[in-house]
C-alpha cells in the first residue's frame, strides 16, 4: 500500500459523508414537514426527533471527517487546508450561536451562519477532491483524475445554486405561519430544492470517495 494514511483517512471520509447524507435527509425532511404541518403535538415530536437525530449524526460525521482529513494529510498536503477551513467553520458557528443568544430578536444571524457553514463545506469538499486527484495521479489512475475533475465541476455548480437559494432565504419571512401565501410557496420550494441539490452533491461526492478508497486499499 503506497499511501496507507490516505487510505485510512479517505475511508473515514467516505463513512463521514454517508452519515452527512443521512443527516441532510433527516434535517431536510424535518424542516419541510415543519413548514407544511399544523401545530399537532404528535407530529411536532416526530419533526423534532428527526431534526435532533440528524443533528447528532452530523456531529459524529464532523468528528469522523476531521480525523479522516488529519490522517490523509500525512500522505497528501492538500488535505491540510481542509483542517484550517473546518476549524474556521466551527469558529463561525460558535460565534454566530453566541450572537444569536445575545440578540434573540435578530433572525438573520442564524441564516448568515448557515450560509457561511455551507461555503466552508464547499471549500472543504473542493480541497478534498483536489487531494484525491493528486493521489490518483501519483498511482497512475488517470480515469479517476478525470472523474474527479468532472465531479468537482458539477459539485461546484450545484453548491453555487444551493448557496444562492440559501442567500435568498435570508430575506424571506422568518415566521412561516404569518407569511403571505406566495412567500410560503417560495420558502417551501427553496427548502425542497436545497435538500435535493445537497443530496445530489453528496451522492456524487460519495461515489468518488468510494472509488478512491478502493484504489488506495
């Protein structure tokens, strides 16, 4: 095995992204159901459970991703940038949470925090794909280098569309029940599209990680 650390790290990244995908589906469905449902206690409990479980899975995936990146960085320097970007994203989330606690009436802060977190996630993904392409190039797997380039371009475009929708969502009504019918339709459509785009992005990314992991192992 030419790159044992990278092999172990990318395997962990694959597992982390599968967990992230599950998290996105759970949180996304919980959010969509929360928007379209009425205030029924039983249904509200299901929604909260879905979002809570999704959040816990996302935390586990984040830890696994950090460990995987640190391992992979021992064989490929491109992964080191992911560590700093991830730490920056965590710092932004912490600061945003503190500011949200201090300024509870400000509904824009959480949206901005989510937007920044999404940008950080995209940058991390790009750096990881570049690292994988470098590794595949060194072991002579040019087909995966080409595939990595294609996946990178598609993911960047999907991410841009998702970020645009998240940015638009910042200026939409925070209280869904009090919003006008047109605003409700826009919010709901943006949420559904955002979830679909994120799922498509994760599926492409997971496919690349799976093939890279097999080649390195």
